[in-house]
C-alpha cells in the first residue's frame, strides 16, 4: 500500500504556491494543500495532519515564524521547511533553532527542493518509528513466533492470513496468554500496510482518565501538567494498524468516542475543538465475552458490531495440548540459546497434565524459570514452578508448602493466595510480569493482593 504524504505549502504569493503544488503533485506520493496566509495555514493545521509544511518566512499579519511556533505546539511531528529570500539567511537560521527542519532560498532549485522534502519525509518517519519503538520496548511482549501444528490452531492462523489483505476490522477473542497480539501482528505483517506503523495499546493497563489522551492526544493546557500538545497513538499509527488489546476494559465514556472514530476516522484531541482524520486499520482483542458484557450493560452494542466485522477465536493451551512439546522446545531455544536444555520425561508429564490457566504465556514463564532453577542440562520435575493443585502429579503437589501439612484440605482461596504469593516472589514482586504469568490483569492482581493481605518482603518494582 503506497504511502501518500500530506504537504502544506504556505506563501502569500499565489504564483509560488501554484508552482510548488504543481511540481510536487507530479509525483504520485504527494498530496498538497495550499494556504495564502498564516491564518489560513493555522486553520488547516488544526483539522489536517500534515507530514511536511513549506512556510514562507515573511507574510503579512501572521508570519511563517508564527505558523512554525503553532506547529511546534500543536503538531510536533510535522517537519517544517522554511522558504526564504537570500537576504533573510540570518532569520532562516534562527528558525532552525525554533524547530524547523531546514530552509530553502527563493528562487529555489526544483531538485534541491525535492531532495529536501524527501529528507524531511524520512526524518518524520524516524520520529514515528522512534515513538513506536518506545512503546514496543516499554511493554513486555509474548513469544515472538506462531508455534503449533494442532488443527484448531492452524485453522486460526490460516483464517488470519486470509483476512490480512482485507481492510475489515478484526476482533480477536481468547483467554489471556493465548497469543492474540501475535495474530494481530500476523494480520499487519501480511497486509498492504506492512511497511507502516503497528501500534499496540493495552487498554487494561492505562487508567480510564488517561486512555482517551493516549489514543487521541491532547492540546497544550488541556489538563494539569499538559505543558505541550501531544499527538495521540491514532496519529502515530496513521497509514498502519492500531491494535486495541483488552478492548473490553475501556470505560463507557471512552467507548462512545472510540465508536465515533471507528465510524468516521475522525477524532479530537483532548481539550481541542477541531476534528482531524487519520487512516488506520483497527484490530482489537479481548479476553472477555463481549456479548455478555453487552447484556450486562458494560459494553456498547453498537461498538461491538463495529469492532466485530470479522472475528477470530483463539484456542486455549488446554485445547491444543499436542502443541505443548513444540512450544517447550521453542522456549528452551530462546531462553538458553548457548546450550539449550532438555526436559526430563517426568517434567514433560507434568507439563502435559497441567491445565495451563495462563496458557502459552504461563508456559513460557514456567520454562524461563525452570532454565534458571535447573542445575544441569536437563530440567527436572522439581524445577517447575506451576500450580500443583492443577498439575495432576503427586510430586508436584508435594512441593506446595502449606501450613501444618493441610495439603488438599485447603480452600480454593487459600490455595490461590499461596500460589499468587509464590509467583510474586518468583518474579521479584514485578506485578506486571506476575499478572501475565497468572493470566489476569494488573488491576485484578492488585485487588487480590489487597484481599488476601499479601505482604512483600521487599519493595515491589512495579
């Protein structure tokens, strides 16, 4: 899918704007708007996301420098190229300090102009890529590959590949840890948008009051500490794919704004009054039964219909146990790259009998922990940190240390408390990682810690 770059040309000489628009639009990847004064330019910038702005420095009333300052505050990713007369070189250099990408003297050379615009486009893409990379590094990702040969899993992958070329919105359903984000990546990587950003948003991990600002951005002064305008993730994803993970956790006020965006592609930044438009494909995922959430009044029915144009249902690991040995081999190679370890028959028996409430993600963390705990080149049953009440193995159950040897006479809540405490300690009280292993949200983990009165032996780091 070829990317079209939006360019704004601002100059009070109509002959200049006409010439620039004509020359740039001879190239198929540029779409050019023009403004004959600074006021008109500012109005356009408030309603349209531009990749590049070409600004004449000297204009009556509202100068190019005034427009540059406005862009810096309201559309910081837009790259600005100043148009100047030779006698204005000193002023042009000052604009670089104010945030302009470059300047070109008039009368300009067409080849030089085009080369500068191309470099500015590349710089903007680097800015977007940096933002995407920051988000990728800031979250803990699941396994990096789709591993499995079971019929039920292969059917989902095959259907996802069929949908990749489509622009239809896709809802991926499945329990936590089943690989919903991997399928979302597959939909993006095999789509015409593959060369554009893939932006993932975990809706469950962002507080309700901040989610709208994260998605749609905010204007300077929109709320306390909003010292500068910030572009939203829908702008970062422009041209690519926006992945809304755990979409069932979005509050109802934000659901209404998300619905409007999905229907029109238009949005308003928090604190803003002007609508802007982007082109993104939305893929969403949820571990909740959204039709039941609709019946309970917690999720909008019209939003569900909009998100659920096409649906993919991911199987639990319990439903694809024939893939466990393949996944174990895959994780062992990733976690112990120099000398991959093996799994003993007894340990594999436990892994195959376990119910895996946390699914593939839990399996990954169990293998990661076992590679650290095991002394030799073989992982034994004693090295596995799993919930013994679900393991179906007496040796594993014996490792569950309970008060006064009560063992199986404990209530489910007591067993859950002990298991949560063990996983917290195993992960050094990293709540985000612990929640992923347990297959629950960080908010649910926090509530259970409070409910059971679980205390940390040292300061938690998350």
